[in-house]
C-alpha cells in the first residue's frame, strides 16, 4: 500500500544519503543545520525522512522546512 499526502511546504532544504543510515543521518543533520545557521535561516518543520529506491539502490532524503 502506498500513501501520498497533499501537504506542501514551499521552502525546504534537502540532502540525500545512502549506505549506513544511522551514521549518515547524523552527518546529514549536521550539514543541514550548519547550512541554515550560516545562511541565517530558521527551522520551520521537523526533519522529514523519505526512503526511496532507484533500481536496486535504496536511499533516504532528509528534508527540513525553513523561513
């Protein structure tokens, strides 16, 4: 079963990771939050994790809304 929501946040940063999700999620969060701090952006949403697959390669996209 697949579920899709029509919820939309216009201003979002995202980063995509593969491999060891536990380790790489920490690195991705750090990169996103350092970028937001350097650009004077404020976090608007909690981080969203979207797990997908292209062919046989799984990956996770982490998104966070900002103002």
